[in-house]
C-alpha cells in the first residue's frame, strides 16, 4: 500500500475495527473474500490487505463520483 502515513493510518485502523466484528462481515460486498482470507492469513497481514482493499474501493468511488452505498436501494420518503 503506497501513500503517506496520514492516508494509510485511517485505513489500517478501519481494517482492524472491521476485523474485530466478524458477525458483520457478511454485510460487506467483500465479506466472502474476508472470511476466506481470515483462514489463510495472520491477523496483522490481513488487516493490511483489507486496508489496501478499502483504499482501492475508496479511490474507485472517488474517481467514478459514486457513493459507497450504490448497491443498496433506499426507500425514499414520499
């Protein structure tokens, strides 16, 4: 993962928080990947891999000008 420490640190911290809550993994679009990787990798390496994935998702969303919840349909108030 490249970039400055100011950019890397929040992604690694977010990854550690996600890893602390395995009951929520299935709600993420990358949940199946995370469950598979958890069986193969050490916790610290998995956190860095997850941080990298989160950074790539964020960059993709920013470059395509999308919101992060485009896969969910929200009921609009009428």
